[in-house]
C-alpha cells in the first residue's frame, strides 16, 4: 500500500512540474526582427547568421511554408 502511494505522489509531482508556466514562455526581451520567409532568406547560410533568439522560430516558419496539396487518393 505504501508503494502505491509513493507512485501516485510521484506521478502527481511530475505532472505539476511539467505544467509549470516558466517552461513554455518565450524570452521577454526579444529585440531582433524576424525577416520575411522567402526562398532567399530560408537558405541555411542566412539562417545561421540570425540572432539565436529568433533563429528556431524562423527556421520553423521556413520549414512549414508552402501550400497544401491534397492527395488524389489513387495508387494505394
């Protein structure tokens, strides 16, 4: 019975720690301006020169750019 109680308390503690608001906040003093997402700016060499505070967000935006093209559904 004591082991079960320890497991339950451990699960509750880990869930509370994972939900802390500090873990998901972005830096408050971001002064760098994110460039426009286009073919020229999305090159690896350009992304490497960006400020680290916006580099990941900009690289994600470059990765997700484009349009949605639905599948034809044939060939499966």
